[in-house]
C-alpha cells in the first residue's frame, strides 16, 4: 500500500511545496495575465475547477493504486506531471494552453491530496490525526514563505516550484529503481493494523472496522468541511483587502491580519500534534469550535467600531480575534477526517467526496467575501459549524464512549 516505500515521509516535503503553490498561484498568475493578456480570474478558476473535479474522477484509480502497492510510483509520476505543468506556465502565451495547464495542475494536486489522506488513514490508524496535523503545519510554513519567494523572484517562481517537485520525486524514483517494488509491505500493513486493534481501547485509537462509515457521518463531515474551508479561505485570502480597503487600516497593520491567521494556525497545529494521542479526535474538534466562535465574535465586534486611525487596543483586539480564528480552524481538515474514520472504514470514493468538499469550500471562500462582508462571513460560518457538531454530539463526542 505504501508502508516502507518512503511515501509518507515524502508527503512532508509535498505539503510544504503545496503551501507555497497556494500562496504563489494568485500573484504569479497576475504576472502571467499581464504578460499574455489572458484573464487572471479565469486562470485561478481553472485551477479551482481542476481541484474540484480531480478527486471525483480518480477515486477508482487511487483505490487500485493502494491495493496494488503502487503508491511510490503513483506519487512520483504525479509530481513529475506537476513539475511539467509548472515549467510550461511561464513559457506559454496561448490562452487555451494556459487554462489547460492550470486546470491540470489543480487535478494533479487534488489527486495527490486524496492519495495522501487515504494512505495516512489506512496505515497510521490512531496516529493519523498527529501525522495530518504535521502535514498541515508544513503546509502553513509553505504558505508563510510563499509571498517572500514571489517578491524575490517573480519571473522564476514557477521554475522553482518545478525544481522542488522534481527533487521530491527523485528519491522515490531512485528507491524504486534500486530496490524495486517493496515485497513485504502487505505483512507490515497487517502488523500495523493488528497494533491498531490492540490499541483500540486507548484515546484516539481506531479499530479497523469492516463496515463502511454510516452515510449520516459522511454527510456531516462533508458539510462541516465545506463551511470550514469557506471560513478559513475567506480570512486568509481577503483579510488584507478587507482591513486595508474597508477598514482603511495602514498597510502594515492590514498585512498582519492574514499573517496572524497563518501564524496562529501553524503554531497550534504543532501543539495539537503533541497532544492528539491522548485526546479523542472529536474532542479536539469540539474544543476548536469554541476558539473559532470566540475569535469570530471578537473580529466581528471590533470591525463594527474600528476607526481609520484605530487605538492600539482596537488593533490588538482585531488581531487577537484573527488569532483565535486561526487556532480554531487549524484542526478541522485533519481531525474531521479522523473523527469520521472512527465510525468505520473510509473508501476512496468517500475520501474523494471529502477532498471535493475541501476544494469546493476553498473556491467558494475566494468569492463569498466579495458578496458578503468578511466579518459576517466568519461569524455565520462559526455559528453554523458550532451548530453542526453540537447537534451531532453523540457521533462527535467530547469523551470516547466506554467499550462494554
């Protein structure tokens, strides 16, 4: 499946580069639009469409890849394709070719995401929340680095991403060429599964269920993740614009809004990763909503009364609210997935729907704040998320149910 192939370790580097891609794509696509005359909005939309479609069209292939133990070869191939698309973008002038490259880049990224979460939830079992949190932290670090890289080398940034992808793929290719396909991955996977069953009475331990996850759990997870992605993408993508244009804050203070969100969410991910083995995943989700709701309330309240020359206390409170929002939203992507898998076995098709809800929510978060004020978006989403989990407390409890 992937155990012993180096794929799980490789995903640390992949998520760092993925965070860079998200941070770079908007600015870099602007440079391409200025050079070629194509629509920047359409370029971004093309990548978003690819991210949404990718998991749905590849779920069967992902299942086949994992059953045959070909994750090593699959990840290397996808990374090489991603590098080819990145190399092509700054050299193309044909509009249809650019739109196609951005669309295919989105498809490849979403397939890599879905492959990764299925591999982690299948192999890591009770530790999957910890591993996914660390992946998310790498993603956040990449997102923080991205603006500086874009400013430093705006014309060569796509080449840098391509080189990084090839450097990530090279060890996988070399290991496969030298050692061939791992022969004992199935035995190792059975051992991991046995350990997971033995540890099923501990907090965070998952039992390998034969039955699939109930449909109501899938529906709750997909709806929750969709709304969560709208909230997190909205503040990270529109925080600077809202603070500078709508609130009229100085540039330095406006830039601190998305930076504070990323910093808070990244630091909190490391903290959650340290405690996740001792806490039920659903309890982490429930606690995170308290932080998110409090942060959204502070952000909404301060935004109503803040002036163009804010008192220091107003500015600090605004950033405090954003910080609580970042801390509250950071475990949603990883631990909703782990909480769902505690109810049964997630199949590739269900994980594809989960990935699609993530990408559709992120795409919506790029648009919704242009129609609704950002504080209102954050407050509505926070209340909705709190309501969804509170009304399903039996399925997403604060404590692990006692096994009779």
